[in-house]
């Protein structure tokens, strides 16, 4: 939905990854697992205190929240608890990793460097065919 100011508002059910508290003149930042962008709250809105409490409790309980986001400016407009149907649909549609805590080591010596060597391909480019004469110093 696009408003008069050109901002794009979007409603989504999200899980909160972290809350970075305000430092100095920087506002509190909210990070979500489903979004790459970092969102902040509107500093002028006193009504956001209720939403901030919902976000803190959702982070502690690892529950999803229903958020209205301004995706263009990176601002959280409103946060509410999702209904039972919305939360159930979110859990059904969400695909989790098999073993998220397990890290794998990459054996760099086992990687074949010739597999990624595209020099020969790029040297056959028509521009490089003209560069065949060597000029001595």
C-alpha cells in the first residue's frame, strides 16, 4: 500500500532476531529474521511504547509478531500480536534449517582451482585477439 508521502507500507508476520538499544542520538534498532533491513521506530510516536513492550516479550518468548512496516524508510509503524489463525499459518509456511547450530568446515585444499579458472574463456574474447604483438622495451 502506497501512502501520499511515497512510502510503501507492508504488513507481515515476523520473528524478531535482536533489539539493539538506543545509544546517544541513535534510535533503537529492531532486526527480524525474515528481513535484511534494520528497522527503527518513529521517535515522535509515544504510542510505540506498547509496541516496544510487545517486541521485547516476543523476543524473550521467541514468538512471531504482526508488524506494519514502512519498507522504503525502514520504520516500524505498528506492532501487534498475530491472531491464532495467522500464527498457525506462519508456523505451517515457515521452513526451518535442519541443523541450524551445526557449522561445517571447508577444506580449501580439496577445492580444485582449475574448475574456477575462466582465463582461457575470457582470452578468446574478440578484443583480446587483437593483442598478439609483443612490443620490446
